[in-house]
């Protein structure tokens, strides 16, 4: 991970990069709805994982601050 970048932002960059890769790799079969559905499903799954991580990171940060500052 590059220095000076937040983990949250880095994960969003990875997500966008993966989305672009999947879209470009399927451009030849853009007419196949099954391919589009599988890409859509995978992107939604990855997005839900990212949201879950966001929630975890927020909760962990909140608890750490509470432990430090009381």
C-alpha cells in the first residue's frame, strides 16, 4: 500500500480497478446477458465486502478512541 494513503481509500481504489478489469475483459462478450449478470453479481458482492470492512474499520476506530480518550 502506498504511504500516506488511508486503508479505506486504498480499498476503494482496488475495487474500482477490479471493476474496470472485469468490464474490459468481458467487452468482447457484451451481448451475453449471463456474462453481464455474473459480472454484476461479483461487483455487488465485492461492494458488500467493502461496506462491511468500512463498518468494521469505523467501529474499531471508535473503540480505540474511546479506550484512549475515555
